[in-house]
C-alpha cells in the first residue's frame, strides 16, 4: 500500500503567510517520511480552502521538494479555460521535474460554482466537455476541438508537459455515477466516507475499470496498475487522550469549515455530511482514525482489507491544528504505522 497526503489548506486562525510557511515545512517532513504524493483540494469563497488557485501553491511546493509527487484533487474543470489549464499543467509538470498528478472534477458545492456563473445542474456536462478538450490539448502541438461548451481552431500549443503523453489523471467521487465514469475512462480513483458507502463507490469503479481493461496510464507501483484509494483523517499520538487533545478541536473545526457555506446560505450550499457532526461521530464510522500507533494501524489494516484499496490518502494536518501537533502525529505515523502498511 502507498500512502498519500491530502490537504484543503484550511483557515488555521493565524496569518495566511504563516499558514503557508507551516504547510511547506509539513510537506517537507512528509516527503522525508516517504509519503508518495500530496493532493490539494480546490474550493472557493470558504475557509475550508485557502488555496483556491491550487496551481500557485503547487508551484511553491514543487520548488520546496524533490521527490514527493503533487497535484490538485481536484481542478474544478467548469471554472477553467481548457487552453489556460493546458498551459498551467505543463508549467507545473516542468517546475516539479515530472512529478505532477492531475485530479479533475466538476465541483460539489452549488454555491461555489454559482459564484463563477456555473449552474450545478450543468456542471457535469461542462466537465465532460472540458476533460475531452484538456486531454486532447495536452497531446498535440496545435489544438483543434469542437464541443458543446468549448471550441478551438488551430491554436498553437507552445507548452507541453514533461511527462508523456501527459501527467496521470485522477478522479475523486463518493457516488456510483462518478466512480463508474472514472473507471470507464481509466483514471486513478479516490473516495471517502464510511466503509459501507465507500465500498459501493470502489466496487463500481473497479467493475468499470475491469470492463475497460485497465488504467489509461498504468502505474506499476500500484497492484493492477491503478491507484484505488480511501481518504481518512489520521491522528496518531501516545494515547487516545493525547489524540483527542489536539485531534478533536481540529476535526470539529474542519466540520465547521465543511458546513460553513451550508450554514450561511442554506442546505444546498456546501458539502453533504454523511460522516457526522463531530470528532466522535467520525471516529465511530471510520472516516477518522485516531489513537496510539497500534490502534491506528489495526484500523487502517481492517478497512484496507474490507475495501480492497491499495492507496491510503491520509489527512493529518487539518482544521486549526497547531503545526507541532501535526508534525508529532506525522512522526509517529512514519515510524510506527507506515512500515506495516507498506506490506499490505
């Protein structure tokens, strides 16, 4: 099993410049720990995400690291000009010396999309058109494309990615429709949520991927060539009490960030939350895993076996968690949990 790192880069109740400096320090520690890839979210107009332009942040990460792979999970394609995104992806792939992983999606928040003049009901169709255009443009020197939402005629593509034919694509989804689309198109896949719901999405993805014949860009470091991941909040400490001391306020703040738009504007504004309202609820349904190393390891192993995943997307530095606590949690995760997971 490979271990990745997820981050929204949430509002941390300190100056934004300090927050960014802390994150770069944490990513450097994650790289030293052997984390496979950093995946960064994109959200808008919410304290859930302080890097709504993930490419700018990832450019800094690319130059502050040497080995860890990196990328958005996900670029919200309906909010971009495909032509401009072709250029950004190409730049980031070169800035990172070929370490870029490109997650794509349509966006889960109707309010965030509407702020950009995109209706949620139209976003899936716009996304599909944008993805076809983006995929075409990353593999050509001159882009000619005609779709329902995007059209280009003989546009010179002066920037090409370093990786051939382009950086691998990823998709994240909690529903069968999205998971099936990812499998049909051969993207690498990540889901989240309680084990029972996550298994439905993973099974749908795996069935579609098998029917397709495998990943569009196979990764030999993952059994079967496709990354199949589950995202989990991870808190490692010397005891349950210590994990609770810094994990509970940070996760409760994370939940408040998830529901910020919903609470401000109504029940359709933000993310749906089937995971529960607080730390204890997330622990109970397995979306958060916390405690001493042996307990954390056993729970990850249990879920990995039930879900059949080969990738753990760990969310370790979240909410308003202090940097020192996040670094301590990562250090314990590295020394006492990760070596066992590598054998799964």
